[in-house]
């Protein structure tokens, strides 16, 4: 078992003919992901990746022909919110948006649109999902991961890879890695991922990787106190970040008195979550 | 991106929000001229992108054009929180009866904009929210429907406004929302919105933050960016698609990924050093980007050592190493460097860098310790 995606997940890639889309589609296929279709308006009927993947003009066309049940978006930021809406309109139940730089007002509408249809979103501005040994939907490098019993949910990209790498080096495999993204308005967050991991028989332990900004970590702490029986280890990036400055991610900013790493650490520690001082310390805390 | 008060108020006015008569001036002579046009009794307001201008003496009431010239001269030569005052706004003075707060902010948790108001404006709204939350009225806005008239009117009633002002207040709420949504703002705030002695509502101050992600569809707003208000390194970084924040330590950092960049800063602190900056070079690590990043980091004279932390993943580390070596040729001054590369072909990457006499490290902890030692040595 795993959460959100597994070897049966049928993926349609939106923006498949772009540089990123093509490169990562090839990587996903190599990993074993069932990429069943791509979408690029105006290129319907073509085939890409040595004729392995058919291209459609619309998501609904791709869905009808292939029965895809997951979309991954590599569309440039200015059209990415529209790509989310198109996948939602077509009724794709799980939409993973890798694109970075979507205007936040667009995202508020896109998220609400999906919520009203009961569809799930991962991202945007995220590395996507990886269930080691089964499938990857997004850009997480597959070779650093091993199948196992640790669930990971993170607001970051390369920092997540760092943690996956550290776990694998210590022989600790992962059930599913969820890169929820660094935007202020995003899809699946800590709460949803923790709930899914709690219910997943393969997952025994969870790593939560947070950072400054917002209060997702504080809410996660409340959830952990009330609902989690599985142990959770956390790392919070940005202890040395100054207030009022955006640290790369659109959502990583200490605003007024809220969003500091110290507050998040305190909230998580108070419910029994062990906090790693640096990413490479995580395996020892999980053991 | 932050807008100046005069820019924000102009956008508010364009959306039907009443603002005082006034104009912005870059010289004392221009300020005097505007004061003459407005009849002499004016407020001169320093235009800098920081809060607390009033307390710092940056907002002054004057009674004549000659006093306006004198005060403008003073303000235009002062610094507020380290920022030089380059412009002043000269506004017709208003006689204030009551001060109200009115703002639209993005509520991250609710994932929608919220109209926030209080009958007790003019002061730090966060402070009011902490000490007397009951004095703050909040209305969530549906992102599809926008702010509706009944919601804006409802707020007028809930903050205890006299009925004869409801209509005007409602229009100001809708105008503010128009400014927020048309400009892709993440904050649009009037503080204070005053009731004058004549019983009129007037937006005396204005503040807007614009979503950097939405700049591509607002070329007009992009032109309003005040380059004088940011560090030249930050302007340079933006040009190369790098994300840079200057800090005050000695260990420069170059990292791919924002979360990992923050984690790298944190571990430098844990190892007894202090990070000199946040710098995310983003995906890939082309030699052009690495070179630009090194120039920006080394422009800071406090930097005594540089830590490069690249988690390649799919990126090939030997290519990254060659990129770093190419970039080093244009480095302005010699500074010890520690490189940590992880990913495909990482051994080859390390070998290439070692042959160039660069320190390398396997783990983040080892890299941070070495960099801190070099910075202190």
C-alpha cells in the first residue's frame, strides 16, 4: 500500500511537449509510471517519447481515450491555473501541479473550483509524488528512494530529496513522498497527508518537513495530538530567516508575529513530535 | 512588491475611493508649488517603503507654502530606518473626526481574501487584533463572486458607522476590492480611513503589496517598482532569476532550492557561524547562473567563506562542477569555498573540484563545519 498514487495510477501529462514536460515524462516512464497520455493544444494526434505517448488537444479528450485518473502539470505559470481548471472540469480526481509562479488570486479560485467538485490537488510549486518502486508523478529523482515504511510530507523540493537520500542511506525506505509545495495557497497539506499516512497499512512512521510562513505546522500539531498514533519526526527550515522577507518560496515569509520557525517547533514539540536540528539527523530520530 | 503611499492611493482613486487632493514632489520647490495650489495648509509625507513613518517624524502638518518648502527640505534629506527619503507627498490637510481601519488581506488558512475593518483605525491593526479582537470585523470574500455590496454594507453597520455614511463606506469597500483584484494585490489597506469634520469619508493613507507572481500581466505596475528602495544585489539577483536575501553573517551560501537554502543557513548557525545570505539558484546550475550568484555573494564584504550546496538529483554533478569552475574564473576576489554536490556522477564532480583546490564535503553537516571554520580562520 501507499497513499495517493501507486503502480496502477494512469497519468496524463499537461504541457508534455515543453522542455520540462518532455524531460520529466521520459524520467517518469523510465521509473515505471504509467504515463498514458499527454496534452498540448494544437498538437493532438502526435506521439512523443519515441512514439510511446499519444498527445491530445484537451484533457477531456485524453481522459476519454485513455481513462487517465491523475494529471501532472508542467505548463508555464501564466497558463498553469487554467491547466488546473481544465483538469478539474474534465473530472480528473488527482491533479499534481509542478509549475511555479502562479498568481495567488488565480490559485484561490482554482483550489475552490476543485474543492467544489471533490477533486484533489497537490502543489503547485512542488516536486510531486513518489511511491518508491511503483510510480512517480512529478520530478522527485527516483533513484535516491527505496520502498519502505516511512511516509514523507514536505513543503520543499530539494530539501525533501535531501531527507529521502539520508533515509535511504540508512536503509530506511519510504512508503510515499508527498511534495505539497511552497505556495501560500496549495492543495493537499500536512493535515490531509497525515490522515492518509495514519490510515495506510504500509506506513509506520512519518517525516514532516515544514518551513517558515503560515500556520500549517501549528494545525498539523493539533491534528497529531488528536488523531495520530504513528510517530512523527519533523524538520522546520528557516530558524535563521529574518522577519518580513520572502525566502524563495512564495509562502515562506514571517508576517508580523506569525509564521516563525520557533513557534512551529514549539507547537510540534508540545505534542510529542521530535524535531531534527538538521536534515541528516532525521534517520536517527526515526530509529 | 510594495507600492508607495502615493502610488497606492492613486490606484484607490482610480477605483472610486476618495483621497485627499495632492501630488508627489521630488524637490522642496515642487512641494512649495503644490502647497500653494492647495491653499497652504497641507500635510507633507515622506515616501519610503517602511512602516512607522509618523513616529520617525516623516509626516508633518504645515500652514503655509514657505513652511512646506522648509519641511520638505528637511524630509528630503532625512533617512527613515536606513532608507533615504527621495520623494514627499503633499496632501491637502483634512480635519479628522474619526479614524477607521479598512483593508483586504489574503487569508492563507481560508484560502480567500478577507475584508477587515475596525472603528479604531490609525494605529497598528495587529496590536488591536491581539489586545481587543472584538473590535475587528472580518468578512470572508468568495474568490469567484468578489466582495458583494451587502457584505461591505454589513461591515459599515458592524463597526458602528452612522447610517448616513453607510452608502459611501460601501462604495469605498467595493472600490478597495476593485483595486485589490485588478492589481493582483496580496494586501490593499486604508489606514486611516477618516471621517472628516465635514462628515465625509476620505482615505488618508494607503498601502498595497502586489503579487510578484502576477507581474507578467501588470507591466504598468512593474514600472512602479522603486529600485532605490532595494539593494543593488537584490535587483541583480532578480535579473538572473535568482532569489537572494542579504543577511549579516560571514558565510555566503549558494544552494539549489529554497527549503534547502534555509536549512543550509540554519545548519551554519548550529555550527557556530552566521549565514551572510539566502540564495536559491533554482533548478539546474548553469555556469552563467553560478557565476552571477558568486558575484552577488562576494559583493558583500562581510563574506569570509562560501558554501555551495547543490543537491543535483537528476542534474549531473560533473556538469555542475564544470559550471562552478567556469564561474570561478570571473570571481572578483579570492575567498575559500566548500562545495557539496549530491546526485548523479557526484564522485566525478568532487574530483573535478578537488583538482581545482576547492574543499569538498560529503554531508551537509561536514560542509557547514568546514565553511564555518574557513570563515573564522
